[in-house]
C-alpha cells in the first residue's frame, strides 16, 4: 500500500481478536491471531509501530503466522490477509504480500491452493505481483523448496488472463519491472497461454516487442477489443519515440497517458506537465508541488492547480486525509527537496489552497464511533521536528488532536500542565496555528502516561481509547499504565486501550506485551491513524 493514500473507511468483520485473561480485570492476552493482524497491519507482531522503515521482512519475524499454519489454520490466515489487503486496514501492503507468499509455500495442499487463488485479490497491481515473486524466491532459500511449480504458473496465468485488456495494457506500460522481475520474465516462466486475443496481443508486445505485434496484426481482421488495445499501444510507442513537445502534449490529452509512460526528457517541458496535471491523481499532485513550482508554471496552470487542490469534489474522490495535506504542505514550505535539491520558493497561492484543503479534507475521515481521550505533553522543545517530516512536534500534536476532536463526536483533549491535566477546547473555527500556539504555552514535568487514565477514572468517563502524544521520549511513571488501564476497565466497563505516541521517534516500547490493549507508536505518520483505528475496532 502507498503510505500517502490511506483509506478512511474500514469495512468487513470487526470481530474482536482478544480473549479475556484468566486473571480477570479486563486484561487481554495476545492471541496468535492478534499478532498476525499486527503483522499484516504494520509488519511486526510486537506492540511497537515505528514510522521508520523496518527493513526487509524476514520469515523469522512471523512466529504467530507460522504457528497458525502449523495448526492447520491456513483458511483463517488467508481470510485476514485478504481483509487487510482489500479493506484499507494495512499501513503497508508488503507484509500481506509476504504472508501470502509464505502460505503459498505451505505443505498443506488446501492452504497452498487457497493462497494462489487469493493472489489476484491481494496483488492487484504489477508492483505487488513482482513483490510476491521476490518473496517466493527468498522463501525458496529459507524453506528449501521450489518456486515454479504448476500451481504458481496457473496462478500467474490467471492473473494476466482475468484482467481487463485495456487496464492490463496500461499496467504493463506503466510498471514494466520491479524487484528484479519483469512482465517478460513472469509470462515466460509461467508459460501463460492467453485466454483471449487481446491478452495474446499484450503478451506478444511484452515478450517480443512492438514490431512483432505490428507484423502479426498487419492486414488482419481484428476484433474490436484487439483494435482498441492495438491503438493504445501504438500511442504508447509513438510517445516513447517523440521529441516533439506539441505532439507529446496532444497524445497525453487525447489518450490520458501518465507520467510513467513518458521519457525523462519529456518531463522538462512545462506544457507536458500542464497536460499531465489534468488527470494526475491528487495524491501525486500534492507530493510534487515543489517540482511543479520549479517549472514556473504559468498563472493559468497555477490557478488550475490551486482550484483542484481545494476542490471538495476532488478531495472527496481522492479520499485524502488531512494529515497527508499537512505533511505535503510543510515539505513544500521547506523550499527544497531531498538533500537540498531542487530548491524553490513556495507560492503563496498554492499555500493558501493547501491550507483550505487541510480543513476541507476532514470530511474524508470516517468516524470510528468510540470515546477517545487525546492527552498532549509538550514538555520537550515545541520546535523539535517529527523525524521523517518537516512538521514540528507541537504542530503535529495540534493537528492530531484537531483531527480526533473534529471527526469523533466523543473526544476529550487534555493537556499536561504543572498542576494537573487540563481540558483543551478545540472549537470548530480554530485554526491549526491557533491550536499549535495554545498547546506550546503548556509546560509540565509529569510526563506520566497513566495520568489521563486516572483523570478519566476520577471523572467517571468510560473511555475506549487513550492516545498520549509527547515530544519528550522520557516518560516519568508514578503509576503503571497497565494497572491504571485495568482499573479503568473495571470501574467503567469499557474495553479501554492505550496508545503511547512518542513524536520524537525513539522507538522504545514501555507497554506490557501481555496486554493486547497497549501499543506504542514511535514517530507519527499517516499510517499511525490506521494503527489507532484498527486498535480501537479490535482488529489488531
């Protein structure tokens, strides 16, 4: 899954993955299924979600998954894999693809067959398919088993044959190869026999090239579907060999070609970008604001860009989360790309449009319908930056609190102060800057993540999820957060959970790994919202 396009809606089963501990008191044991779901969500079976890249997924880190497979629970595993891949629950899709590859190597015939059957549901894009084959190859070395058996060849053949021909033609020309594999490799090694003439045409194009396709279909009476694919591929080939800016622009506009189908040389032209912007996904647009500014687009193009960024229809269609807008805005304000290149001066009109889009995009956040307490600790430097972003920890905390306050009807925002927890009101017309400035005024030395739980217990508020946000990584515990949480569960009757967010990204979990209701988030990104949603809905 692209981390910048998180789904706001989680459908499917919301059956709880926890069981009550024999000790009582509302403490949950962490079942193998819960560990599996954590792995599918964010790539780890543990209670720590880190925004840092966790590196290559290893089979040694899938203990619960393997235990379930050994217990012949392959059908249950595959059901969860499909749910996380399809319902927008996963922060990253790679863990689901790895888990699917592991299931496809399982000795149990039913599990193996079901895994290959699920391939088209989990790996919906060529990049996913290439990742699946990469993991299959890695697992071959670990498990000492083959790759290219009849089952895999049939699954890959079905993947290509069951695609819509025009969609497949676009896919193979946008993503030709990844992870050391290409479509040519997969079609050759799977011995795919095309089920339709249009698929046969695409297969020949991939394996033999455009000239072979032209010869094969020259002076031949072709079906309507074949004619459409032929015409499309002819356009793709034409743009690949064109150095005429006007012609390239015309081809983009008439056939809705995308950036990945163009040459690097084409992307130097302003008019090419003007044409691309008309159909480019909004997620991509907001990520490329710096590059677009460097091109010095004309006033009409800039106005079109601004109108699209803040269009409620476009925002709703793209399901862009407000935190995505904030991340892109702060990166754009910085005025330079990775390692300082390229550099630009942020356009005021674009910044104004992004600010408008931030508030409008709140409509895309689907409420969980739970009671939240968001407790903010600003005892560290308010100017410190959330690692991996350009956002200050104070602004990030304010934005997170604002998102919960404006999308979840039953939300209490608290701030750590010198005396006690102080309720913090976020009104409907409060701007992010105002909220950030107000939060920065509060200072405290307590930094005790159990205090918000004690506040809720004392005030008789049944809270489903406590979210603590801190820019100081050193928690000072006067009481065990686990015991405080158990007490709140007992007195309130709520299935309370605690998420401890360290905005400085130190990556140390202080949760009790035997209680499934506790999670630690190291740093903060768009995926962190999915993690919190999943925990709130008993999905991990």
